[in-house]
């Protein structure tokens, strides 16, 4: 009996040793999911003529009214609307540029924008000593698109409406990396020698619409 008890004791010790040499491993996991938002950067459109600009760094907005249209800040067109000229001989050209915002960021968007040029009508025009009730409208407004660049899929001019032609700029989601001239608009006039001497003003209007 003592031998049996001794043998059982030895077996218990051996079994304990076996389990002690092969412990059970357990794993505790901790996970957190994160995300990154790649923000849209709306373009900064800028109309320019003779070194003057309408917008320095404000991104596109439905409430933006970038302007330089007071008589005190009016720009010399360098044309004489009272001179006798051939039809459409007097021309003034404007550019539309895409520039960086105040943080130095360029556009990153998939939107499409329609640039529409219009107006250009000289008002309060006097003729033959009469009252300042006349006008002189452009014969036509013609637009041209520039070459596409990184971040832009297409620039498409449409001169079907000669009093309000358009240029559609389609972005593709890539980051624009530098200033870019997008389009030009040429306002053409015919001089009228019956117009009295004086200074006359016209507003050049660029309307930009998000159509995406």
C-alpha cells in the first residue's frame, strides 16, 4: 500500500511538472479605427486687366462679389468709342486666372464651373450735344479657353451667345499645383463719331456658376 501511495504521489508530481512546463497563452486585443478626411479646396477665380485684379485670394462662394467697379477705380480701356472705326475694331481683353488661396493652397475639387462674360455697355453716353441718355454696347464678346493643367480635365469655350459667351472649367479631383490662366474674353466695339467728348464708363461682368 505504501508503495502504491508513493507511486501515485510521484505521478501527481510528474503530471504537475508537465502542465507547468506548457502554460496556456491568452491574448487581449485593443483596436481603434481612425479616418482621414481629404478636404475639398474650392478654386480662387480672379479676373484681371492691365495688372488690376478683382480677387486676391478668396475661394469660390455663392456670396462672393469680387469687384473693382467704381468710377474712382475705373481702368483705362485705351479705346476711343467716339472715333470712326470699322465694325468691331475697338477691342479690350480680359483674363480669368486660377490662383492660390490665403494659405497657399490651389484647387482640389471635382466640380465644374461655368464662367459667363456679359455687359460691357457704356452708359450715360451723350451724342450731338444731347442728354446723357445713350449707350454703346459691344458688337460681340468672344471667349477662348487656355490649355488644361494638372487638376483640370477640360476647358470648353462656347461663343454661341455673343452677348454672354461661356467657358466651362471641369476639375478632376487632382490638386492644382500652380497659378493657371483659364480663359480670355475679348469685348469688341465699333466707334461712333456722334458721341460727344467726355469720359464714359462700362462694367465688365464675369459671373461664375458651380454646375456640379
